């Protein structure tokens, strides 16, 4: 799995969605050369590592463009959208949780904020 390279990050929020825990990271210093604004890491149950990530990242060499949202899973990674609104934490969380619910087929589950 092509995980985001994270040297340091500060957890901003944590949610419970069914059997999954979602941690939203900000203030990220990366080790892979990507300028991450936020990273959403999704862990199933007691597994040691996230199985899914959503990132809001600055496109390379394009500081004036909207942020890319990248979905990273076991079988690969893909940019799934662009939006300037993802500069705001609340917008990233709202859209990101919606995507996680669709990808993991959790439309019946309500996210509960833990932190």
C-alpha cells in the first residue's frame, strides 16, 4: 500500500463510524515530498495500521490551484476530486466522511465524534 509519508502530524479530530475509527491529521510534515493539508486515516477495529486514507494535498508546482483529494487503498491510489474548500478542516471532514461511508458501504452508520 502506498501510504502517505508522515514525519509529524497533529490529530485534529477522531470519529467512530461503525467498526472503524477515523483520525483526521493536520499540521503535517511529510517525508515523501507531498504537501498535505489534511490526512484522514481509517482503521478497522483493532488493526494496527489504517487500511484507507483520504488526503487533501497541494498539486505539485501549483500553489494557486484547488487541493486534490486522493483516495489511497490497498489496491492503489487515485485523485478523486479537486476543491478549494478543502483548505477548511470542516469541509474536508464533511466530504471525507461522506466518501468513506460510500467506499466502505456504511450508509446506515452515523459518525460519532470522539475527539
